[in-house]
C-alpha cells in the first residue's frame, strides 16, 4: 500500500509543470509591471524579490485620473494545457482580492480571468482554466470560457475600485 501511495504521489508530481518557482537567486527580469498609467492613471506597482526569495508585488492603487489598477505579467514559452488543466499558486496576500489572468496568445487584446480572495496567510490557490472567463478592460466578453490548448502569459492584477496599498508574495506557480 505504501508503494502504491508513493507511486501516485510521484506520478502527480511528474505531471506538474513549474511555471515559476521563486527563490533568492530567481531571475525576475522577464516579469513586467503594467499600471493604469497606460490610460492616464496614477497607480504605482513594483515587482522585486523579497529578502526570503519570494516574488513581491506591491504598491498603491489610486483612483485619480480614471486610474485603479496595477498588474505584473510574465510571458514564457507556450505550455500545452488540456480542458482539465489547473494552475496552482502558493502565495501570501494581504486579505484583498486579486485577479489571475492567462493568455493563450500574448498578442490577444483580451485575457481570461478569475478573481480570488487572499487570507493574509500562506495558502495554495487552485484555479481551473476552464472556469476563467474572457475579459477586456474590465468588461466580460461574449465568448466561451477558456478552452485553448496552450498558455504563454500569466498576470496578477489588483483593481478593487478603491484607493489602497497592496502586497502579494508569490512562492510558486505550477500547471497541473
């Protein structure tokens, strides 16, 4: 029985693909901040490594000048996905809601999104790709939920329609 359990755990780990696993030596130069300044807003966000080697997305959201969001995005070589694929993220938020977004093609004008709450503690968030809906500039599009066969961009975004400071620590992002 122990052998069977060990085999199942091993097989599960083997089917996971790490999108990004942060540590003190992580190269984060491919992670890009996009704030509402692209539309005239005044929000400020940054992305660095924390002293413990976690991805640290932090800043301040301003509603001035029609602003209200900050995001950090990461593009990578296309990863194959299936209709049952999930993204698992180990993170520590600040009790605020965040959006997780994916694109199957980074040149698309729209993203597939899901909003998730954070607890203020380290937690593992599991997101089913098929539950992610298409959106552009905060508007849900009249298109089906995610049903593509690959992804090549992920995004964390905060935009809760209020002035607020934010801090999100990210440890690991995996495709299951």
